[in-house]
């Protein structure tokens, strides 16, 4: 497989609406995401039945998902059900939107969860590019989502947690690549000479050592000689599973 270059990961990060190209010109960044620069307030509504989900633009590869992209705004989603794994090994969830009856199916690598008790401010003056995803949760780590899916599937919470853990593609030892648009590389001063080199693939070392009392999902991943301690799964692409 062809890995992205360090420069591509840096320049095409989803927080940048425009990128510089050669010869000297500016063009729209195809990976730009409105949600990466939005603020999400605390919700006065407890999320026990409905959940605030935000979707990546990649969901638009399925035409019937066009209503899921709303300029970065979250969508209240209900009736969450676990739908197993897709061809790449990512876990899938189906749901309905607002008060509609139509069911959508989206894989975990294309959606983020905003718990009701979380405030997120991704204004560029408050959060650096490498921290863009540090406040977001996922449907498989947020306990309220997990409880809802367990109930809809007829599982006990313990049995459902065991199932989604078994199906988790980000097990220790899994090979991954940095995801263009979402992974921001650790470029230290003096590394300009590597910008056009392919960024090395990585290996999942395990869950992050950094405590997270809200239950957000982060992993430790090593890329070459650099270990990243708090990587959101949305920032990674699976090369193969263990």
C-alpha cells in the first residue's frame, strides 16, 4: 500500500479549509471538516435514548447518507443497533435520525459521539491540530450508547461489551496507517527533510495509559520511533488485524 507523506498529513488536516500547492496557489482542502472548527455546548437533555453524533464527509460515498452532513452540526440519533463488522473490519451501527423511521448504517471510522455532559471548543485559538479529536467520544466507548445497543440487541451490558471488544479492530498488534485529513504528525524542528517521505505505518500498542473518566476511546500507537499516547480511532486506518 502507498502511505501518505508527512507533508500531506500536515497540509491536508481537516482543520484547514485551504491548502497551498505548487506552483504557488491556494485550493480548497478536500478533507476539510466543518466540525473540526465548531463549538459544541453541554446539552440540557440527558442522552439515554437519543445521542449526539457527528459524521465525517466520507459517509457521502453512500448517496442516501447525504442528510447526515449538516455543516458540522451534530444530529440527534435514536434506536442504535449494532450491525457487526464491515469488509475492512470496522464495527457498524444503524440508527434513525430525529423522529424519522429511515435507518442509516455507518461504520465506526466515520462518526464521532458528543456526550451530553461534554463541552468541545475546537476554535484554532483554543485547540491545536493534534488535539482536534481529544474531546470526542465514540459509540463503542460511551457507556450510554453501549447500554442502548445492548438493550436493542437483547444482550446484557457485560455480554455486549465482550462482543464489541472481540470485534474491535484496534487490538494490540494491529497494523495501522495514519489517516489523511485526521492524523496530525509529530513534526519536530529540523525534520523538514522528511516532509516528502512516506510516513511510516504504525502498530497499536494498546489502550492509552492516560486516564479518561468520561470513557472516551484512545489508543497508544507507535509509528517508526515515535509513540503517540492518545490517538482517537478516527485518526487511524486498519492495514490488517491480528
